[in-house]
C-alpha cells in the first residue's frame, strides 16, 4: 500500500529485521514501513547468515535458505509496481 511518498509492506511470518531493513533500503519510496505477521504466521523467515549460523530459528524454519531474500525481492517488485 502506498500513499504519496509513504509505503506500507505487510509480510507473513516472523521476518528477521535485516530483511525488513533491506526492503526499506531499496524501496523506491521515501518512507517505507514493514509489518510482520500480516494475514498469516508462516513461521520464521531468516537471512542466509542466520540460516548458516544455525540455532533455534533455523532449526524450526520450514523454508529454504534463500527464502528471505526471495521475499525481499517480491516485496520490492510490488513496491516498484505501485
């Protein structure tokens, strides 16, 4: 959703902060706000680094290691289409 120079991005699941910051950094909008747990809770969405480091989140993650960046790219494509 966008209104003027402000964009709102709703993502399902628990998104690692680095992924949200990447969307904000690359967003074509001056102000971009990221919301997680929107419309569904698909579990943890990790960065590649967090996936490689292991730990609780990566052991309970149901997605592939590159899924976080794929979600980032999809969000950015949608932002560019607004």
